[in-house]
């Protein structure tokens, strides 16, 4: 009996062109198959999409918002437009924001014409950014590694190097660490890239779109990686990581380098991935802190409702500011991203205890209960 292949096809319209694609393909895959170009920065063909750059957004008829074409499956009957005024305006804004945070010196860079971000800005007629950054991401150039020259000031956090290192080279040297504007590509305990694992590889250099990774001048040729295979990581590795880290925190009060290395060994994850997770969550301190951790939300709603008065009250009561620990190691004070107490702000947490609707007068009495 002949198999009916038609049921495995999906039909859609992209830029007025009727396309037929295999079921499960993304909008980007279907567009490329039909010869329709959609720009990308973070996407690595034939590997799971990350969807972090948002350059590939398109307009889908009936959708309330623009969608990322690299990770949105093509659905039957979709009508897609890849270059409407709305799409182009968003792409220009995304590229402009990337240029704002991209502090690499492209003006004097002789290889700027090979920069994906530079070319994308040129193609979309994006000029000098209108925005300014109070604390730009500036990092020293890492030139100690004889195999890879790393300049994170040019990094746009597209994560292509992470995909190349883990999925193609299967070496797991790189990961993402920290959060928000402080995010960066890390190695180990956020150290310089000096590992011998980079010998005769250089796959991350080939996938970097901005020149943040390049070959040192004395490297003439890097051997082509052969028989590279994509490595699948079981989800249970990551699922078991947080419980292990929290258990270590309960026993020792912080996550030491030894503890993180142990967690990496037991879960099969790379050290960079473990550090990346620990640097993301504020409840996983990597340095010894006070016996009682005081946490105050730094978000705008809490700040408006008087979070600063709590900090002043704590400073008067025990003499420490955010990021400090009392000399007797009894208390430490930290600002966190959210404690889930907007309805009773200003509020603070001491360990797992929540105190809301605070006034400066109440602070001293609350802290006495922990002394």
C-alpha cells in the first residue's frame, strides 16, 4: 500500500508565495526552502533555536504580536509577511539596541565587514544608536590563549558560540552566566579562556557573528573538526542540578568552587553551566554570608513604595549596607530582583520569613528577634 505523503506536508503563504513544507518545520526553515530570506543572528542551522536576538521576527496574519520565525512552527494555512513596515521597524530597533550594548571599536576594526551585526545594521539603514548606556560592557581582551583571542566587549550574547561548543564540538567549555545587563559568556568560574580543550578546534570562532572570538595572529591554520556529532543532554541532568545546589547551600551556607565542581561531576554538566545557574539565582550565594540573610527587592514597584526606607532603617539598626555582612557574621544584606511581596511593600525577607508593610520604626524590633 502506497503511503500518502500529502498528509505530512504543511501549506502556507509567505510574502504572497505559496509554500509546501514538511510538517514540523519552522517558518524560517520553510522560508529558506522557498528562497525567501529572513535575517538571523543567533540561529545555527540544524540545531535547536534559542530565539534570543529577535532579528528574525515576522508578521503572521491573525497573531497579536510578531513572532520569531526561527522557533515558530509553520502551521497549516498560515499567511506570513517577512518585510512589512512593522517588521522592519522592530528589526531596526532590535539592531539599534544591540549596537548600543555592543562596545567593540568597529570604526578601527579592519574586519568589520565580516561582522554580522555591522552588515545587518547597514542592510537596514540603522545609524548610530540614539541611546546611551551608563555602564557599558567593557572587558579586557583575553590574549593568553594561543588558540582563541576573546574580546567580550564585542559580544552580543547571541549564544552561537555556546551552541557550537556544546552541540557541534561536544566540549561544553562555554555557558551563559549572571542575568540581565550583567549577562556574559563564561568559562569555568567566570575565568579567562585558557583551557587546552580549545587546541585544534576553533569551531566557536567560525560561528561568532561579531568578531568577539578570533584566531590569534600566530595561528596560521586550525585543523578542521571531523566527524562532529550533536550531543543530546538528558533533561534529568539539569533537573537534578538545583536540588543538589540547594542541598549544598543548606549544609555550608554558600556554594564554593569545590561544591560547584562536585555538582558538575555528579550531574554530567559542564562547570560553566553549573556556575551559570548559580550566578543567575540570587538565593545561591557563592561567598560566605551572614547567618541571617536579609533580602530586599530592588524592583521599581517596591522602590516606589519605600524600599529605600528599609535600607536606611537596617543601616541604623545594625550598620550594614547592601552587599555587606556584620562583623559578627550575624546578618548580611542583599538586594534581589523580586521577593513576591509587591502587595505589602515595602517588605523584606530574613531567611524564609517575610515582613511586609514595614516602617523604619519596626526594623530594629524585627532584627532583635534574630540576635
